[in-house]
């Protein structure tokens, strides 16, 4: 996550998106154990680059 003028808006949008997803999807789990999470490797931004997950759809 980098620091810019819109970072608070981006965080709020992500929070809403994850709340919506977690209401609709269950059974979240990583697909490759500890290899599922990859971190960014640079100095201008930090945080996960990608996380490999699987889930089930409520329906």
C-alpha cells in the first residue's frame, strides 16, 4: 500500500468489497499453503502482491 491522496478512499472501497465477498462466499482457504502469499518487492509500495485462494459460493 502506498501513500497518496486517494489511499483512504481506496481502503474504504476495499473494505466494502471484502465485506460483500465474505457475505457471499464461504470456505476461504489458501491453495498452496505458505506459498500462496507473495509480497511486493520494492521500496515505493508495501503489502501483498497476490494471495492464491479458493472458496465456495453460497447459493
